[in-house]
C-alpha cells in the first residue's frame, strides 16, 4: 500500500517558519526524588523554531533553553540545580536541541535529534503528537504539538549521587521531558 503524503493527513498543515509562543507553551521535566515521589519543573525562557516544509518529512526543529530559567516552585532547590552539582549554568548556560530527521511512527511522529546539555551532545528522539493547525483570533496561524522524551542525566555528565540510608539515591537518573508547544507562523 502506498503511504498517503503526510501533509494530507494533517488538516490545515502549512509550510513556513513557526516560533513557540511562550505564553501558551511549556518545556517541563519530571525526575524521581527520594525514590518515592516525583519532582516536576519547567524552563521559562527558551527559543523554539520549527520550519515546516511542503513535504512534512523535511520539517526541522531547533531550540535553545536558558537553564537559569529553571523553575520547580522552590527557590532553594532551583538555586541548587543551577550549581556545579547539576546544571552548572555558569559554564553551560543553555541546553539546545536540533532535529536531524522526522519519521512517521505507528501512532504519530518521531523527531530524531541531538540534545546538547552540560557540554555533552547525545541523540534524543522526541515522540510527537501533532495537535493541529489553524487560524488564531488575530489574523495569524497557529500550530500545536505535544512531545515527550526520556534521558538519563548521567549520559550528560550530571552524575551527582547522594545515597540514601535505606538504599537508592536522592535524585533518580531518568528525567522525563514533556513539551507543549503552541507556535505562531512568522510573516
């Protein structure tokens, strides 16, 4: 069976350059804490650009995230996360993502790309859901995407391990990443 072109499968799909709207987007993470719960956080300052092409498989994504903008809802924890124990923002002020390809999966899309964090670049695929394309009330066009990924912080040289008396560590190795992006078409 011949696959249907991707642009036909996404109603309202438009080729162009899109910028994430920070008021309606979120870059968030979750990590285990004390082996019994999860701590959530987000980054509040970032630049995300998507370039959709006539052939959806030619679409690209580039993002730069200001690591100082980390917000877990606790100023003491946020300040500790900015130190050399974790993000080391004095030396590595940003993290970046650059797509290297896009492919259709059984139930959605995958964006393959390179994440650079803490001076280390690794391949990190994003599982992407296209939420839609459509007009906004101001005469522009918007597109919405949800994406998830999981990384191991140790793969990026963030290897602090504070052991717990009963076993395990204070902060888990796996970090779940979730993105909710509403992007505006640039004129």
